[in-house]
C-alpha cells in the first residue's frame, strides 16, 4: 500500500510539472505595443507597394515581426521583386526586409 501511495504521489507531481511546463510562455513574445507598431509598419508597406502601378499588390503578402518585413507571393519579373523590396526598405519603421517573392 505504501508503494502504491508513493507511486501515485510521483505520478501526480509529474502531471503537475508537465502541466506547468506546457503553460510556459514562449521566449519570443510581442507586447501589445510591438504588435501595434508592426501592424502600422505592415500597413505602410502595403500602401507604398499599392502606390506603385507596376506591382500587382494582390499577389504580394506583407507580414511584419519586430520591424522585420517579410514579402511573399508572386510577381511577374525579377525586377518587380527587387522593386517591391526597395519600396519596403524605404518605409519608415522597417529595420530589415526578407524578400521571399517568387517570379512566375
């Protein structure tokens, strides 16, 4: 009986540890202010790309995390991919651009 109680205590403790470890927050977390700032940067980049008539804005996706902008999607030429990257780099608040645009 004592072995059974000891075993149950160990399993209960292991269960608690697993539960708390699963609830731990990830290391890379954005604060509300950073999220809003990144949303503003994303909107500015989308607007700047939209203003360029040569680019098909509906095929270019823009995401921002910690002021790093990622461009993804499809463009018609390598020149358009380069142009979109250049436009994004000029937007205020952008620290880095990852240009993952694919030429169709």
